[in-house]
């Protein structure tokens, strides 16, 4: 009875604190994700006041949070949208892999951790956080933006790539080599292929079976089906998040719309729990020794992710403002990076603290880059244009023996390209 009472008190305090932090973040126009993480860090293992009674409940809630985030993301798009995205975005996926996996692999080798650690750290730096990014897109009201399908295309390719990467990594860590993981790999690919086939060929039938005029029945059936498929996917070495995303893809029409409306409050609650759990599971004392290499790696991979998003959006014909937004949104790392580091904890203990520090940095920086990359890029481009125009005017004045002021007409014309301010704003370029 005492344990139950303590759990209720802790759980109530956590949810209340999350609500207050969310309100504060909304007041200042800031994403609540970094605040949730810092709160978890303060009250987790090694924090100011460790919470113990609700630890198991929060861990389960965190898993449900990721599943719901990806389910509702999948409900936004149809199976045909997904296949089209995979067909058109695979070059962007290849660029994403090269630009973002390479820094992690090089860092591990420079630190002297060996080739196995290089494979692990490559995965940590490669995969963006679908959970964080889904939350950020919703918070910033960008789900309808033109660059959003591009972002989702990159994320889906990454998540599906985990169905290949994780079995291979598990085999390498176990010393079995690539051949040893072949059966697990085939099972993973078969599972993803089967779900995609069902979503494409029988999505309408699945929607009719799930459909109900009763909101309570619809909620129970969709939530139960999602958790079941996510659990089966996890058991078959496919990410539970990928399973949930594919369930969302399989549902369409009124069922998808009704499920979205019913599940949104649940998603927001459990997503907040996920971010708190991530902070709770981190020991603040393990961060300082690896903070410098983590910060260097974070700076490098912020730039490479922005380049990835810019390239992917450029290929899709998105205007410059949307390209910068796509790049800034992809910066955050999260759940997959921590899973990968956890798998390798026995092989290289130093990877865990480095990965945790790295992810904490980028999961805090990610919502900021999502909001500010495009406005900052626009200001820098405008400043550079004005600087070039000023130099051109000064050069013209020097060449003719005239004072710079006398070239006022030319200077005004030269400044016109600097009016990158004429570039459509973020709302008009993305719809």
C-alpha cells in the first residue's frame, strides 16, 4: 500500500511538473522538449532528488510515447505516399548515411576505440530522432509544410535502415560476424516487407475492419492493434517505432482522422514521459569527462544534418527557406542513438557516456535549430549580399576615380540582390 501511495505521489508530481513546464515553454514560444529532458536529468540517477517509485512505470510509458508519436506521424500519410517517398528520397538517404555516419566512425577511430566501436558510433551519429522531430513538427505547426514530406522521407529511410543495421550490429557485438546475423536480417526485412504489402494492397480493408462509429471502440482497437504490431515488430528485431509507423500508414480515410483526434492527447502525455525518462536514465556525473568530444561531434553533425536536409529538400524542389527548415529540423538525435549505445555498453563502456552527452546536446539543440536555422540563414545571406554589393560599389568608385558616394545609383542597384528579404517568408514558401 505504501509503495502504491509513493508511486501515485511521484507520478502526480511528475505530470503536474510537466504541465507547468509545458505552459511556461508555450508562454515564451519555446519547445518544451529541452525542459522535459533537463527535468529528468535533475531528478534521475545521480540527480538532486532521484525518483524510484515510478521508474518502471515511466520506462513503459516512455516506450508507449515513442510508439504513439510514430503512429500519429504515420496517420498523416498513405501507403502510396510512403512508397513514393522511398522511391524519390533514396539518394537523400544515401547522402544522409555518408555525411552523418562517417563523423561517428572517424571519432571512434581517433579515440582509439577500434572498428567495432566505429560501427556503433556511426549509428549513434547517423540516426535522427523520429520522436523528437515528430514532436517539434507538431509544436511548430509545420505538418502541412512543403518540406515536411521530405523530412519524413529521410526519417522513414533511417528507421527502415535500422531493420538492417541493428541485426548486423548485434551479430558483430556477439562476435558472430556478418553471416551470423543473416537469419535475423532476413526476418527483419521480411517483416517490413509484409507490413508494407498489407498496407498497400489491403489498407482499405484494414480500415473498414478497424472502423467504428463509437469513439471508445475506435480508440481501443487502434491503440491495441498498434501496441500489438509494435511488440511483434520488436520481437522480430524490427523497431517498435517502425511497426507503429506502418500501422498508421495502413489506416486511411475517416478512420485515420478519427484515430488522430482521439490519440493526440495520449500522444502528448506519453511523449512528455518519454523525454523525461531519457533524462532520468542519465547520470549527470558521467557527462563531464566526455563533454568536449561530444560537443565537437555535435557541432560537426549539426552541420552535416543541415546539409542533408538542404540537399533532400533541394532535390524535391522546395524553395530555399524550406530547405533550411528541413536541415534544421533533422538535427535532433534521440531514442535510436541511445538504443545503439546500450547494445554496445559491454563491448566499449566509454561509448555510453559519450552517446548520452551527445544526444542530450542535440536533443536540446535540435528544437532550436528547427526554429532558428532558416531565419539565421536568411539574415546571413542578406548580410553577405550587402557586403558584396558594398565592395562592388567601392571598387567601381576607385576604378573611376569617383568617391563611393557618387556611385549612389549603382550602389542602390547593387544592394537589390541583397534584398533577399524579397524571398517569400516561411509560410508562403512551404505550403
